[in-house]
C-alpha cells in the first residue's frame, strides 16, 4: 500500500505526467463535452509552459534566497569544503 501511494505521489509531482494525463482526459471527452475538452487542452498547454520554463522556479526561489545574506568566505575557510546552493548568483 505504501509503495502504491509513493508511486501515485511521485507520478503527480512530475509536470510532464500531469500534462499527458490531462491530454488523455481531453481525448476521452472530445465528443461528449467539447467545451470541457477545449478548456482542458488550454489548461494543459498553460501548465506545460508554466512548469517547463525557468520563470516560475526562479520566482519561487528568489523569495527564499533573498532572506539570507550572500556567503562571503574569509581566509580561515579556504581549506575547508563549503557547499552553497545559489550563493547569490543571478
């Protein structure tokens, strides 16, 4: 049961899977509900553009990176490994 739940959550985290799932629903409803089909296709393309471009992730990460100052190493840290994600890069 836990494996199945993990698989379902993992499936819906990937944006391309959600896009294809919406396209399949639109294909199944194309004759019975044309207005809903058109809306699903518009939303799926919008979803793919939003999740597939760089703008939304940058916008989400910018607020988090703005909270912390940029790391500037002093001379005592030159021989020690430091992992900095982002590090003030734009």
